[in-house]
């Protein structure tokens, strides 16, 4: 009786959750508003109108059916690469190798499909196989980093970054060598799949199915990380690996599982770049989606569910970036500056958690 | 006024609230103004001021902007992914562009081809010789044979160099790059038979650190003139100037970067093509699917001679330009590659398709493509 009295009653648990959510929302929105304000000052110093700028962000990102599709299309790969960063981050690993897993996964998907296409396999057979090949490749790459971390204490940030360079160089080596389509003289590429073998658009839109895959995976991974015993063990590991080990948690297999999931997400992003966009592998796969994903995941505070809307906001900023260049004569770096400001503000705002009186837990509440 | 109403309707429909309506007063005047003029959209893969490939196009667009009734909308740093398709589509849907110029190799397949099929009323032109008869009729290619201007670079470099050793920093061993390297060699050898070109490939189009390393290595190897074929030659030219050797440019004018050692440079003259397109569209004429050229039709040029060019070099280079304008061939066969195999069996015209498949370095070039 005495022991349970010390536990918070059910209602109190709910208010704590609600208060935490409100705190996160308020601090995040506040930082975004503050970055927008700072950015407006910067625009005014340049003699440009902030009002026009934000109107153009709206027009270019959400202002018409075309703009919305443009935004969603751009956010599709970012959702997957953000998940690839978020899952290892939950167990305390700063894994920045999604770019490499995306590129290598895309390349392996591109060449896996070729013999199947030659053998006359229908898209319903070859696409899942190519996707699986991409996910296995991405998973293997990031698992290697996880294994090095666990078994050899190699810093995962450095090794995942360096493996990204190796992955890109490997792709280039094969694309410029034995897997080169002889017709691709000035831009070495693998043999094209042909439109009939590619992933189409979601009916009624221009947006490819990678968006749906990203959203579904985001929900699935959120459930896994927040509603299962595995997710609980992973979060404990992220909080304190030594304590987790002392509790008898299988830290090694948790690390390998999470890094495999991470690499599979990035590899899947690579699959969609090949299967829905390029129809072949070439240097265009190296588009920086893996690195944008890090930013999105940070802003989502590694919450898989929050990644989806934040990736869409980033898609909108990118989608409207062109319109801003065209209408306001601002350089391309302007959008990057805004993204950077938001990033710095959100990171700085981390210091505010637990300090705002409004959201602080009161004694006896 | 169909465009006007369409945009207004779309805005009202999707704005779904006051935000859409609030934008109308700001959005519409621009749209109304845009439709009176011909709007041309151009997409660059890098920065417009890269002292290279993109700047060469941007300089031409600045000239086009001065044309009455022509509005130019530009986007820089657009990657060769679906982002380029979306940028182009946005120019068509939001700005009303009637001609889309894609200036990076990877924009064409599949992005510009798909858009050409989707928007049959818009003309799409791409800056590489890729258009085929089976491609959409509203798509097309334009390209300039820059190797002709590199040949002139070679002539001027050969007579401005003390050692006869020219260094070449190259991106990738693909035909258009190899042709420029070989043309520099043939130009230099036309005035100095013992001239050599030493080449280092960096492996990619924009690798500033490796370009600097390659430039330094070439100077250390005894080269006293440097030139290059990378997207932005700034680093190579500045390194040459800092090391006290001469330089020849590529793509756009790099003369301001090397006040002491600049000889001349191979430059595109895209404005010849762009103003021709604008004139034809203004008259309502259909654009040709393929436009290629070089010195004979004013599509390439050499940068004004810098302090590094000797008087003999200037005279010989001017003569070489006059020869190219009359169609004098660069590849006078038979020619061997640097492994001793005859790779060019006879004399080829400067536009002969046989040369487009070049996959060798000629005898006199020090370096390897593998």
C-alpha cells in the first residue's frame, strides 16, 4: 500500500505526458519562429522583403496542387534517410553514413534487377527483389559500423562517414567499369531498366511510392521503438550502455539490429531513387539526401513520427528554393541559410527543456 | 488571359483559406507581366559565378535578358535528380516559361525527355549532343565544340612556354574531355613539335582540393603552362598564378584570376544559340532540334590575350582561329595514341561523329585514361 502510494496516479501520468508534449511543441515552434525572425532581419539587411519571401515559400511549397506534389516528392527520400539517422541515435549512436548506404543500396538494386529484367521477370517480382537487395546492402554497411563500434570501440561517426566515401567510390568504380552501359559515354551509368520495369507514381499524383513506404516505416519504427520491449531495451541502451549491460540486456544484438534497420531504411531510399527516378545507377545518386536526413532527424528529436511532417517542411523549403531564386534574385544558398538557422536554434533550444516554469513539474501536482 | 485565370483559380482552389486569397495581390502582377513576354527558364547544376561551365551559360543569359520582351528565370545548384524536373516544371507552371534550357548532362535522360512528353507546347533544349530522332519533337540539343578553342589554347601555350611542357588537370576520361586534351596537344605541336601535355585526372567535375594538388604536382613535374577541363577552373588558374607559371582557361573567362600569367582560354559563346532561340520563338518559328557549332558559326571563342601571351603566340593563335573559321581540320591523320596504336587513320572534319567517341590520348600526351 505504501509502495504504490508513491507512484504517480494515472491522471498525473497523463498530465506529465501532455505537459512534456506541450513543452516540446512550444520550444520547437518558438525556435522556428525565432529563426524566421532572425532570417527576416537578414533579408531586410539585403534590402529584400521578408513578407515576399515567406509568401513564396508558401506558394512554392504548398500554394497549388503542383507545389504540394513537388514538396512531397522532395520529402520522400528525406523521410527514409532521417529514419536511418534516428534509429541508431535512439541507442546513442551518431551514425552519419546514410548517404553511403543509400548510394550503395541504389547501385546494388540497379544491377540486381538487370538479369531479372533480361530473364523477363515481371515488375511485381523484380521490384521486391531489387528493394530487398538494396535494404540488405544498406543494412550490411551500417551493421559493419555498428559491429566496429561494439566489438572494437571504433567511433561510429567517423567510420560511418568514411565508409560513405568508400561506398560512393565503390559505386563509381563499378559504374565506370564492368557495369557501365556502353551507351552512357559522357555520364557513366548502369544499363537502364526501362520505364515499364520501374515504380510508378501514386495514382492521381506525380509522387512516387517511396513517400508511402517512408510514412509506413516511420509509423512501424515508432511503434517498435516506443511500444515494445525491444524499443524499451534500445532506449535503455541509449541512455546508458553500461547500465544496460549490467541489467543483462543484449547490447550487442540491440546495436546490430538498430544499425541494420537504419541501413535498410537508407538502402530503401536508394532503391526508390533508382526504381522510381533514375531507372539506373549513376553519380546522380550522390545527392546529399543522407545528410539532409541527419538535420531532419535532429529537428524531430529522433522521433520517427515527427520525422514525417518535418521532412515535408524541409521538402517545402527545397521546393520553394527555386521560386525564391527566380523571383527575388536571391542565391541558392538562401534556403540553406534558413535551414541552418532553424537547425542551430533548435539545437540551442535543447538547453531550455525543464527550465521553463510553465512546463515544470510542480510539487504535489 | 487563360494563364491568368488558371493561376487565379488554382490558387483559390488550393489555398483553401485566407492565405491563398491574401497572396493574390502579390502574386498576380508578376504573372500578368510574365505572359506578355517570352519567358525562358534555365537550370544550372552549380553556382552561376563558378568561373566555369555554369558562368559561361549565365553570362549568355545576361545578354539575353537585355533582349526586349524576354524574361529569363534562373535556378542554380540544381542536382541531376528529380529536383531538376521539379524546377523546370515549376518554371512552366508558375512562371509560364515557353523554353526550358537544361545545362547539365544528367538533366536530359529521363527528366527533360519526360517533361517534353508531358508539356508538348513547351520547347526543351539541352546543352549536350544527346537528342535522337526517336526523342520528342519539342526537345532538342545544342552543343559547341570547345576543343577548337582548346586547340587555339595549345597554339598560344606552345609559343608562350619555355619548356614546352603543358600541364592539364582533367575531370574524367570521357570523350569530350579527351578531345580537349588532344586538341591542346595538337595545337601546341603545330607550332612546337617537341611539346608535350601531361594530364592528371581528378575523377570528378568539382574536386577543388584534388585540382589544387594536381596543379601543384604538374608544376613540380616541370610544366610551365597549366590548363584544365573541370567544372570550375578557378582553383587551377589561381594555383598556376601563385606558383608563377602561365595558364590557359576553360569554359568562361578566368583572365581576372591570373593578371600575370594568363595566356588565353577556351570559352563557350552560348549567347549565339540563346539569342537565336529567342528570335525564332518571337517570330513563332519552330526551333531546330539540334544546333552544334564551333568557330565557323561563332559558337566558341578564345578569351582576350593576357599578360602571359607572347607576341608570337598571339600572332600564331590568331592565325589558328582564322584557319578554324575556314574549317581547317584539327585531327590530321594518321595519328597514334600514346601507346603507339594508330587511332586516327585519316584526316577528319572537325565535326565528324567519329571523333565524338574518342577514348584515347594521343602520342605526346603523358598520362593514362585507366
